[in-house]
């Protein structure tokens, strides 16, 4: 595990994900990041992809950039035309799937006695934010 903090992008894998986002078709990249159907087990790498994509989807929908790094905030500013609200439900579903004891990500964090609870609380906050985004989007449409 390569994190230096509890936030999603406080991790080397998340930083790599962000670099890949810059080099990819964003819609296809997000769809791939949120698709766990071909992963079999919930390994660390695809779980990190879900977390990163979920953070991006929330930030894009809510215009709340407090949880994300400046580089991702800048990416959002450069891609204002992208409509990503259709990714809210896939992000919710994938996030619920990876925040279980079957996830290697959760398993690794559970070994960190000092920060595990804070990390999990931070991820549950993201889940709640996405749920609120989904409710807000449902009211609009």
C-alpha cells in the first residue's frame, strides 16, 4: 500500500490514475474505472480506480473541489463540457462494492490501526455525497 494520508489522492496509485485520465478519453476511462465486472476479486488497483472515479464524478456534479487535488480541479476546469451525471449511479454501485470486507483495499487499510477508522469514515462520506448527488439529479430529471 502506498498512501501517505487518508484522502483518496494521497496514494501513488491514485496519482497514476490521474495521469492516465489526462492521457485518455475521459468517458471511456471513467466507464472502465467503474466497471468491476471483469476484475474477479476486488484487488487494490481496480478499487483505487473506483475511488478516484467516484471522487471525480462527485466533484463534477456538485462543483465541490475540496476533496480533490488541484490537478484534478484543473482538469475539471478544462473539461466543463463533459456531462458526467450519468456516472453517479455506477459510481455509487461500485463504491458500495469496494467498501466491503471482500475488498483488498479495505483489507489493507484495516491493518493500519492508526488510520483505518478515519480512512473508512472519509470513504463513507464520499458515498453519502454521491447519494445526495443522485437524489439531486433525480429531482432535476
